[in-house]
């Protein structure tokens, strides 16, 4: 997979999610959400869900979990996705032809 394929899948997922999302909650999640709502008193419960997604995303990026999954699934990192270029494209490493090791040191 590649950077282009990752971008395409991101656009598809973004479209699929849309504005509204219905989520079923198990007992533990419902209990935790009730506690957070009671303690933090947001205007809407939706705000807590948005914050939770932001926190999960941030921790996934900061711990390297995002890069691990992107590298294994698409062979790119999150930074490469953000810049729209692979590391090899950024550094120019893919500009040069591959070296022929048998003739490498011959003059």
C-alpha cells in the first residue's frame, strides 16, 4: 500500500462517518460516561465523546502506535501522510539509481 492509498481510504472513512454517529455502549462504558458527565458537566454528552476521540488520537500519535499501524498497513508514517511525501521523496533518496555491488569499487 502507499501514501495515495492511505489518502483514498481516509477520504472514504471521512465520508462514511458523516456528521452523526450512533454508538451502542456497554455497561462499563455507560457507567464511565455517566461519571465523566457528572464530574465535568459538559453542555452536551457529545462533547465528552469528541474529547475522548481527540485524546485517543493524540496518545496514539505520541506513543508511535499510529506510525506502527500505518507503516505495517500502508508503508508510510503519520508525518509522511501530513506532508504528502514519503521520507525517500523528502530526502531525494529515490533519485539515484541502485548501486551494482559487483562493480561498485571498480575504476
